[in-house]
């Protein structure tokens, strides 16, 4: 399979800014993305001009072209914001909703030695949490299992059968709760979780919430610089001692978004695919192949449906279009997985049984936390289906509410009806809190972190 992109200088069509573009966000994109991507493919081929919230962008939807760009073996593509011609020229609207994402200054938007330096810190920092022989990884897995069980206990407290939103009550809170293990002892951690929740929801107070997240992360990083522990920022500092507090803060903010949003979305999407049962995820789970179930869910609905922009350093042809140097380009793993060149033109099983999916990107910017996210998701899905004898969607699959996002593919809610397993009785409400530390000298016990967070989530949604 060979990509079609090649460097060049000629332009056979008007510039991107002059082309008629399709809005990326529309009803079909949200509810029937396969239909939307297929229409783009039929009209434009492997790359299409689209409008992303008021900014024209090339969307790469061919599998071979997407893989070629991600691997970037010829060094054509830049992740640096100053490579974006429209940004340099001041033509990007200052209120463009995605501008804060691309202006963050973290390692996602770096190339060359700068990227290598930060990625080496990430690799070393994550290793203790991804190597299952290390105590940090064992503690992480124990935390995931404990928090998962308590979340299940709380949502099932009203009876052996009932209704629940597995997105708000389970899939999304779980990785946020577990993230405390990565950060180490962090005062006011439930407040940090709620600010991450507000920021990820992109509501009217998301800007203020991100500001508070950044401030709290800065405090954590400054403390680790002075007094390191056995946590992610400390391990990163040990690997690259010249990391500044400002650099580390930006990377921890990236970690919060990726762990908090991407992993929660992967958990939710995996549960959804198992319950729908059309992609083989259910059969994989029933056969004890949880990794394959996650793999199939990631292929069907990658959490990052479309990756953040990059920019060619020179004019480059992709498909039948000549993309000018500095044009904004987004590659779409979600669309690439639907490309007949990837699926072989056969039935959907041929897509979902393949491990060649691009949900974790590829090449020099491939996700370094893939094993951690997969481990959290594995435990989350296993505990859910072990504890419940029956889980059924409370809505038809085509009525599930998907988030409206040019980047993420995840559900706003996952309503289900449940039935607890006969050998998994719901513990009494106080049982999950027995191991919590005492709140003060009189022996009274704190409300558990899980219950505090779920209570705050309910208040935020009321």
C-alpha cells in the first residue's frame, strides 16, 4: 500500500482559502460518520477541504495517505504552530474554539530535538506505570480496580436492577480518579477533577476551569522540582533534569487531557461496542479476549477521530490536490479505518479484526501512553461485565447522543439498564469507605473520593 503524497510546486486548483468547503460538524458527522466520510471520499478522494468551526482545513481521509503523513519519513510535515501560514498572517479568528488547543506549547506541537527531548522524558516517566513488574504499575492497577468497584457499587445502590449513565457515572470519572496516582499526593484533588470535568465538557466556564487546572499543575510541578517522589512528574524530571517548571506544567496539562478524556472515551466506546455487538467486540469479550475487544472498539470509534493539525513545510500533493506549504491539515483515523483500501472492500469484520488501526497515531508522534490507557480500559471493562449479569442499552444505538467535537469521538451519555450478577451482591453503602483515612481525631471517616466526585458531578449537572 503506497501513499500518493509527493513534494511539488505546481498548483492545479485555487488555494484552500478560496475553495468551497464542507462543514466538518454536521448531523451526519455526529450520528452517521461513516456516511459523511463516504460522501467526502466519493466527491474528493483521499483528502477533502472542510470547514472546522470557521477555519478551512484539509481533512485526510485515505488510510494510505494518513499513514504516510503520520510516519513522515521524508520530513515534510511540521507540528510547530509557526508553520501555519494563516496563523502567521493573522487570519485565524482570535475566538476560534480550537485556538487554545494549538497554542498550548506542549510536546504535541514540537518537532526535531525539542520533541525528542520531551518525548524521552515522557517515555521514562511513564515506564514505571506501564511495566507491570514495577510497583508503580501494580499500585496503579490496584487503584483502577478499587475505584472501578466503588463506582459500580455507588451506581447500583438503588437496587439489583436499575438505570445508569455509564459515561457520567463510570467511564469518565474512573481515569480522572486514577490520575491522582500519576501526580502523587495532590492537595484538593477532587477540586482538580471537577475542573478537568468542566474543561473537557467545553462549557461556558471551561476557560476558567482550564486556568485553574494549569495553576494546580504548576503548583504540583514546582513541588516535585524541589522534593521529588515516585510519580510521573518526578520520573520525568529525573530523566531530563533541565526540564523547567513551565515545560513540565504544560506536559502535565496535556497528560490530564489525554488520560482524563481519551481514556474515559475509550472505556465508554468499548462498552458501547460490546453492548451493540455489531463489530465483534462482544464476541471478543465473551471469548476472554478483552484486548481484542478494545482493539475493535478503537478501530470502530477511535477516541481521536481527527488528529490536531499539522502543516507541510513545502507544497505537497495528496490525492488529486496540491496542498500548499503552511496549509492546515488534519488526518482522520476514523475515516481512514473506513477506507476500502484498508478494509479490503469486504464486510465490517475485516476492518475490526485488523490491528493496523491508527487510533494511537503512528510515527514520531505516536502515543507513548498507549499501554497505560489500554491497561486502565481493560480493568474497567472487565470489572463492569464481571459485576453485572445484564447490561442493555436504554436507547436504540442510532439514538445515542454523541459529542459534537471536531477532534473527539465519544458519547455525551451512555444510558443503560442493568442487573447485578447473583454472585456480585451490591455492598452496603458504607462498605466502600471502610478503608478511607480518618478525617480527624474523633475517628469519623471521610467521605470517599469517589463519592465526593460523584456528588459534585451530580451538582454540576443539576
